[in-house]
């Protein structure tokens, strides 16, 4: 059974940092690109970041570029999202997702194969 378990969310003040973790199981982690998406109340789900299955390429949305860093540890089958300089507009439920390695549709959530349940991030002023 495939599971993606996110953790690390919480309530923080603007300017703070959080590190999200995603631990998948039930599939070959090192054969999948890993992405992070988020959805704020009343808004569409949006792409945040992705790291390729080899870990050699990373991409970010313009809204988080320079503040967030994605990484993966294939030995631990874990993907991370380091979030610095958090802003109130970063408030959302954050989801990790897995995309098979031969796909390059990194930015479209509908193409991802597996999803986690999400972790809430709330940034206050």
C-alpha cells in the first residue's frame, strides 16, 4: 500500500522557518520525482517545488524561490522542504506528491501518481 506521510507543519510567526518532511512507503522512492504543492483556503492547489528522481534538478514557483529549499535523501526515502522567511501568504495545507521518473510534467499536480494527506502550515503576522 502506497503512503506518503508529511510532517513538520505548524503555527509560526512571519519571518520564521519550518522544515517539512515527507516519508513515502509502498513504492520505489528513488524512481520518482518528488514534489510539494499547497492549497490555501478558497484557492486552487498550486505547485511549490519539485526535485527530480536523481536529485540533480530542482524547480520552484516564483512565490517561494529564494526562500524555500527542496532536498531528498534517497537512502532514507525522505524528501524535505526547508521554508525560510515565511510569510502569511504561505499559509496553506502542504502536500507532497510523487511523479514517475520518466515524466517531465513537474508542475501539473494532476500528473502526479501518489499524494500525501497534507500538513498545515500557518504563518501569523
